[in-house]
C-alpha cells in the first residue's frame, strides 16, 4: 500500500450535508483513510489553508486532494490510486456513463493525486490562497492524467433532489455480486430498510454482530428443549438473527467501517451458529423422541443414535469450515466463505519463475459435458440449498410442521456430504501446491 497524505477541502456548507448518517466531509475523510492515507488534513477555512505548509512539513509522499462539497465514495479514489504518477497530477473525471444524470462526462470530478514537485506546488498554491479552489489548481496542469472514476463514486448535494439521488446511488453498493437469488429476494428486502435506519445511529457493525451472536445463543438455548413449540420459537429467533446479520456488512459498506477484525467476527458468528443450530435441534430430537425412536437399532449400536449423529455432524461441519477457510485464505485471498473455489488452474505469475492460482470455473458444479436443461438448472441452483440463508428458512418450515427430525437429519447428512466433497477438493488443492513446490517455482500470494 502506498504511503500518502490527504487533504479534504470542506469549506463549503454542503460539506455538512449528511448522507446515510455521515456528513460529506467525514465520508471523504473515511474514503482517504480506507485507501491508506497516513495523515488527513481537513480544511474548513482560510486559517487552516495557511497551516498546510507546516502540516505537510516537506514530506515527499504523494498528496491526495478531495473536495467534500459532494457525496464521495471509494469509486472516486480507487482509480486514482492505480494511476499515481511519478511526477505531476492524476485527476478524477466523470466517465461516459455516470451513475448520476446531472454530471458532465469528462469533467473534473473533485479529486486528484499529486506527486513529486507537483505535490509541493499544490500545497504552496493552497497556502497562498484565501479560498480552497481545487478547480483552479487542476487548470494549472493541462497535461494531467485524466482517470475516469468508478460507478459509485460521487454525487452533487446542492438540492434536496440531488441528496435523494445521492442516497439512491450510495445504497446500490448493498447488493453484493455473491448474493444468490434467496439472499437477494428473501433477505435483502428486509435487511435494507433496517440498514437505512441503523446508519443514522451510532451503532457499529461489530455491535450488530455481537447482537446477532446474543440472539443466536438465545435461539439455540430455546431450541434445545423437548417441546415442538420451543423448537419452533428458537428456530424463528435464529432466522431473525440471520436477517439482522445481513445488516452488519451493509452498515459497514455504507459508512466505510469495514475491517478485517469485523469480517472475522461476522464469519465466526455465522459458522458457530450453523454448528450450534445442528447441535440444538439434535438435542431437541434426543429429548423429544428419545433413543427408542430408532427401535432395535439403538440396542445394536449400544449408544444413543441422536448423540452419535450430533458428534458426527459437529466433526464434519467443523472439518468443512476448516477446508473452506483454508481455501479462501490460502488460495483465493478472501475472508468470505461465498468466495470458495472448487478447482484451480495454474497461470504464470508477475515475477520470473513464479505462478499463481486462478479459479478454473466460477460455478460450484462444473460438468465436463453439456447437460440437459433440467440438470443444467440443477447444477446452477442446487448449491444455493446448502447455504445458511436457505437452511434457516427450511428449518423454520420443518419445525412448524413438527418435522424437526427431518431438519436434523438433513443437517447431519448435508454436513457429511459437504465434508466428503470438500475433502476431495482440499486434497487436490494441497497436491497442486506441492507439485508447484517440487518444480521449484514460487507460488504468489492471492
């Protein structure tokens, strides 16, 4: 990550306009920090302009300047960080198809990054002026590199209509590429309104995760009883927790509060809730149906089949979790279990005698030959039914119909089947990595 300074120009009244709980100036500051700015100077008046030289202190690092009289999001700065010049300016400009209709394609978009003597010139110009006019600075560099900004990057905030449009544009980031049909049509329609309320409160994403963990713990405790009604109530509580669980990531993305620590808290809560519900519903079955439900099988085994199934399910699910996170951390470079890849290909790396792993296919089930359309649909959508969002709803339906033993059986069977499939994938991944080492090649980190 490049070490750079950042200046946020926030002298205009519109810098105080709040969008999704954050003022424009605070959002601009968080965007700069998100990309690694070691220091951020907020310019609110002429006096602070005169303090810039002392703040800069002769540092040679690149200088990012962002105007905060508008909604600013990561799409404005990300392309600039990929185009930092050795000397001169790279300026963000409006792309040909901007997300907001009242922007002019090719126009300066209110952010630039300067390097070398040009950065010193920018600071000197700001110090000598009474008004922080970044447009005048950009005009002095007609040969600056022009970099179109991203899709969700900026929006004007002059009028109420523009502020409403800025909210609409910003909330588009809540739909993740990994979202499947169940998440998009069953979960997001509920979590979106909750998120729109939560962003206006001081509640943090991590606090939402803690609340989810407490709700899940309560749901598991209620589920693990002999009563069908209690099992249903506990399952509904766990389902409600899964809806709130969507909000922590949504709030983090909207308010630029994402962190690796927060991602791992969310991940741990998700995985423990899956294992915990299997154990809780299994214990419910043990208490309600008892070993005698299996007839002579219990006598032949000499153990309680419900308890044995709980142990088997716990081991296989935890084993699958290990395989998934080994895969996404070591080979994919992610902390999101939705990014799991079953097969990899080896391609040349960026350095001599190096290689890297890339997904062989974006699909979870990849047939070797074309399939008839019914099987093609199954190969595309069947992976969704082993996802936690689908399982949560199915568990409620089965608990409501007093088929809790079916829910438990499916969870255990799914855990075993998943463990078998992932064990094969894991073995192939390990073998692939060992073959690269034996050939004396360097495997680049994802």
